[in-house]
């Protein structure tokens, strides 16, 4: 019973950011709106005056409508809300394509400032291009700073190097002190893994419930 209550409150927190109604469409639109808004600060970005601001405003208005539907407002037509989401989804995809175009342009023109803006915008799948981005950074290391995504990747690589060196030192013949330290670290890691396993189990149950809700919504979309 206690576990069910915990899952219930975690579910509320998970869904609180955006309306649950048609979240299969809405989540991407609402989450990307803040990122798309930042394109205004990119000098290389060209857009008819006011169009981007109008889009963000439409997203904010639609989000309020989604929450109103959740509250049980019977004056709102859910089909109209769904159609609005579909139109906004097309515009969202348009701006994401714009972002990728600027990202590719920054690479080809070796525009370091533009590259940093784009990979830190949240609109680019940087994990997919991780090696490509790092290769570019090391090639231009004297002319650009490591910030945001790049700094994150550098930190991850440094952590991996330290772990590899630790294992290498142990193979050479660890001292008593190193053995004791490794034992303590191993126990801590085991405890951490147990806690993570519990957390993942809870998160998986929440994710499964979310998938079920979205599947139900998708079925409704195709009615």
C-alpha cells in the first residue's frame, strides 16, 4: 500500500509540468517551446518578424487549454485542442529543422560561437554526434571554450580515464592501503547500485504507466 502511495505522488510530479491530455503530442511541443524561443538570441537565425514569438505565445495558450481540459472544463472541445496540437507539432518540427541547419552551418563555417549556441540549445541530439562534437572541439581548442555539453563530455571522459588508471594500478600490485580503500569503495558502490536498482524499479513502473496512458491516447488519436 505504501509503495502504491509513493508511486501515486511520483506520478503526479512526473505529469505536473505538462497537460496529460494527448501528451504524446503535447510533451515535445511544450518542452521545446522554451528552447525554440532562445533562437531569437542567435544572430545567424533569420525569421519573419514576430513569427517565432507568435508561435511561443500560441503554445502557451494551448498549454493552458490542456490544463483546463484536465480540470474538467466542459466548454472546451477536445477535438479542437487535438487539432491545434497537430498544427503546433508541424511548426515545432520546422524550428527543429532550422536549428539543425544552423548546427551544420556552424560546423562547415567553423563558427565556434554559433556551434556552442546550437549544441547547448537542447534542440540538437548531441549524444548522437558526441564524437563529432568532441573532435571539432579538440581541433579548435585554442579558439573556443568548453561549456555546457562539451564540458559535460570532457568530465565524463576524465572520470573514465581515472577509473582505467585505478584498475591499471591495482593490476600492478596494490598496497594494503589500496586494497582496503578498494574494498570500501566496492561496498559503497554495491550500496549505491542497490539504491539505484530500487529507484529504477520505481521509475520503470512510472514509465510503464506513462506508456500505457500514451498508448491509450494514441488509440484515441486514430479514432
